[in-house]
C-alpha cells in the first residue's frame, strides 16, 4: 500500500478544477495503455464539484467516454432517481452530458429495486457480485483494480459510508456492505469496504473547507483506521490527498510546511 501524498490548492474551486484535469489525464493514460479505464465515484459536494469541473473542461473531449467503467464507492439507499442519491447527483453534474456506454455505468442498487427498502444487505451482496464478475485474473481479487477511486472525506474522518467505529469499517472479508444507522443522513447506505477500496491503483481523497481541517490532521497523523476510516483508504500504487488551504490548515508542519511569505 502506498504512503499518502498531499497536494494543497488555494481554494476549493481550484482544487476541483485541478482534480478534474488530473482525472482526464489519468483516464486518457489508462485508455491508451489498456484500452479502457475504470473510475469509482464518490458522493458529497467535493466529489460532485470535481465532476462539474470535468463537465466544464474543454479537455473532457480527450476522454473516450464509451470505454470508461464507472462504479460508486457508496450510495444512499433511496429510490431510483431520488435527488439525494449519489448516482442522481453524478448524472446531473456530468454523466448525462457525456456519451458513456450505459452497460459500463454501474450504480449501486436503489431501495425501490428487487431487494426492497429492507433489503440493503442483499443489495450490497448483489453489488459485490457485479464487481466480482467484472474482475479479471489480472486483478488478483474480487474487485477490479480501479484506475482511480475518489473519496470525499467527512468531518468525522468517514470515507464512502464507512464511519468511525461502526461495523462497516471493521469488515475484512466482504467487498461491499449494507450500512445501518449511519450518522450522516440517510441512515441506510451501501458502501465499499476498506479491502475493496485498497484494490484501486490510485485512491484520491478530497477535502475542502475548514470543517475538514481536523479530520485531515487526524487521518494523516497516524490514527488507526477504525477510529479514522480515511487513514485506511490507500491505493496500491498511489494515495493522493487533494486539499484546499482551509482543509490543510491544521496539518502537522512536517506534512505541509507553511508557504513562504
Ligand atoms: O454519500 C456520501 O455522503 C458520501 O459519499 C460521503 O462519504 C461524502 O463523500 C463525505 O461525507 C464528504 O462529503 P462532502 O464532500 O459533501 O463534504
């Protein structure tokens, strides 16, 4: 697993634009090398900000959208099309504006699907099976080796729907779990687990705003992953924290020396 690298941008708008530019490059490189690319999307304002910046970037046309697999790191277990679903928000921010292959877009199940509102655990198992079916021998495991997996970071250090101390973050075997009683609404969610997240080549953690400063400082100062799930989110080849200066304001100095005057 890789050691976190930090990139600090002046403000959250620039952070989103720079992350979008980085994502375009990463997708184009993967498509050139292997024919296709795979990206895992996150919910939340920062993740949607990156998607909106990507939608507005002229270089988005460099991506072959028909050869891109999209997955989700977590989902709010709500009916299809609910405005609070991460997939609905991602479609509005970007996905509806680009020529994706619908067969390569893999939203997590919705609560009005075959598993029903009480079936979040079965819905999570279904998504795990979908991931396993997409993994090839070269992936060495039950999920594809995603090119980039993005995660918003919560003020309590949660990533995806893995919250401090709750069962999801303790999962060591399953790749996807149903989440009950999440402290961030809605309480019922589906989430990739840390083992699934760590299958990604690159994991990018997005944190902008003063309310993320403490979470970033804790997660990057050697905290355990059960107490600080963001600390356990690492990519095989690269772990990148993309921050704005407000979110970076409480990092230990050895991680982020203050800018010279
Ligand atoms: O479904 C969700 O809510 C998430 O995926 C969650 O993990 C989110 O990414 C963080 O809470 C950060 O959210 P913000 O970027 O809005 O602060």
